[in-house]
C-alpha cells in the first residue's frame, strides 16, 4: 500500500499497519518527527504538491523515504531552505559524511546511490576541492559563445521539427525536448552523435532513482565518459571536454569524468524536463493557451513560472549534517541527509503575494556556493527551442487532456512520461543547408592564419587560466555538412522513433 497525503484528513485515522508511512515511527504529522513519507512510486509522482502541503503543515522540515531503506529529511520552507543551502559550517556536501551509508544501512543496490554517492566533482565536494573543480568548470563554460549557442539550437530545432512536421502529431518529450539537449551536449563536449541514445538511456535511469538498473547505468555512463576523454586526449578540439583537460587545475581522468558527468546530468535530463514542462504550461494554462504565438505572457515568463512551480530538479540540494543539531524544530543527527524541495520551497505560502513575472528569486538553480553555474545557458537552450517550435507550429495543441498526462516516478525530478500533441501537417522543406545538422556549437580562440568563415566562432574574452594549446581549435567543416554526419542523424532519429 502507498501512503496518500490525504489519508488521515479523509478518514480521521492513521495509515494501516504495513503502510510505508509507518516506517519512521508514529503517525505522520507529529511535529515533523513522525512517519517517513515515501517519495517514490506513482502516487507521489502524480501530485507531489499535495504531499508537500501535508508535510509543510507539520513543520518546515519533514522525515522522508527517498527509496526503500533510504531515509532523509526534506526542507519545504523557503526561508529554511536558504539557511541550509548557504550554511557551510553546519552542513557538508560531501556524501562521505553520510552516516547510514557508512554504517551499511543503505542497500548497496539502492537506486538513489547514482544521484547521492560521493563523486570527486564540484557538486559533492567542499572547501578547496570544490573551489578547484568549480574553477575548472566556470572557466571552461565561460568560453561558450551564447550567441553561437543560440544559433546552433535554432538550426538544430529546425532539423528536429522537420523529422515529424509531416505527420501532424508528435511526442514532444521524446521527439523534441529530449533530442535538443542531447545534440547540444554532443556538440559542446565533442561527443559522437551516433552514441547519443546511450546518454538518454542511462541518465533517465539515474534520475528516476526507482530502478535496480541504476548501478549498471552509472557504470555505463562512466565508461562512456572515459572513452570521450581518451578520444579528446588523442585529438583535442574546440569543446568543453578539451578545455577541461587543458585547464591549469590539471584534473585527473577520474576527476574529468566526474565533472563532465555533473554537466551531463544538468545539461540533458534536467534541460529536457525544463523544455517539456514549459511546453506543457504553454499548451494547457489559460494564460498561455490558444493562439500560442499571441499568448499574453512570453516564453521567458513561462520558463520562470515553471522554475517556480514545477522545476525540472524538484528535490535535491543534498546536505549532510556535520554534527547533531536542531533544524526547523526537529533533531537532525550527524551524518543524516537533508534535501531541499525546490518545488515546495518555491510555493511556500509565506511567499504569497510575491509576483512571479520577471521574478527569478526561485530556488530552481539553488543558491550559495553550489548554485548552478549554467543557468544562463539553460535558459538560452530552452527559450530558443520553445520559440522555434511555436514559430513553426503555432496551431499545436495537446492530443490528450493535460490531466491525463503521467509523470515519471522518482524523488528528485519532475518529469513527464510523454507530451503528445497534434497540429496541422507541414510540408517538408526542400533539402538544403538549412536542413542539415549544425556543425559548430562552441566558441574557440581564432588562429591568426586561419580563414574566418561562417563555421568559425567568435569568442568573448577567454579567461587566461583556461586557454588551451593551439591544437584545440576545430577544423572548418563544409557548410552543407558531411555524409557521415547525415548518417549519424538518421540513425539517432530512427532510434527516437523506435525503428
């Protein structure tokens, strides 16, 4: 049986014996120290905000179960979330402080370990280690030209839309929102397009955190990235992977794998959910529905609304108590994980009356030293992808009522299983350069003796510490794309369509 947040309100009784709500002690709702609320399964995925409201009624922090046998605390208050996320004295990011894991109380095959175990990267480190990793990421990421990125996303979107425009229907999740971030990641990091389906498979499993395949998916991801790094050591390019390799931080291969794994997680799965959740809002909310190109609120405001209400990474920001402490009226013991519900905190009733249009004080990107460094890039990708789709398919509508859409189970993300739409059939454009997959996605320092053609990318000032050797420039590609690239795209497209 799965605990329903309205069970006690409706019946006046506590959940029956054997219900997961009994796992942590007395009935849920006794000042935050009662039963642990399971954050896995279809019920939680269907209406997490009902769970957040029930938890919030008992206090700003509640005991939860992330997966069978994995206990944690969840902060649902905006003000308390700010305190926890900014406090490096009482809380550590390093999961090697996780007492239950160290004591063997977390199942070795738990599906949440892929998202919570220690990795030598910027997300799971503190102090000097965090500063070193974050510096390499920031310097390398700053070399991406946002204007060039925008153009790449726009041309990629045109190609992806062309693949389904003649059908008059599509699943915007699998056929659009998932493919755009994948193409961007492959281009930014110099990864082979034909291996793109592997990225989506293992990242989806890791974020779901509900499958025993998570351990295997994590291993597959590490092998994939190790192969990428080995290839870039042999032949550097104008890409983030090569820039990380060349950075003065002198990251080891293991550290390189883990920084890229972190960027992969935020740049594919989370980006896909941001795009699809925003598209759902545009297609279903009265403020946006109807003639999409003439909606009352622009795409940027729709993105802000999603980041407030249904952020793609709904519950994370994991911290571990450094010592026994009182937090929000409950006793948290040393080594216990404390997660922040960005979704719940953003919708804290204490914020009632706060205007959201143009307000970006939400917690979707986190705050403090571990705030997401790529929020600007994420907005560029999402906004360009959405605007291009609305431009091409202005009469698009949901193929089923919004309330019939389903959400993927998992404690961390807010992710649809599908987003089916229908629209008037569009004729396929004549073949030509505009229909080819774009061939450049990052900026690189121009070499003095090279011609500056349309495939050379101008760059903003490059941080001195992250300037790689001259060998990292990308050879100029033919404007019309190569036959090999076309075959890679066709293969990837066929995979997405299940062929």
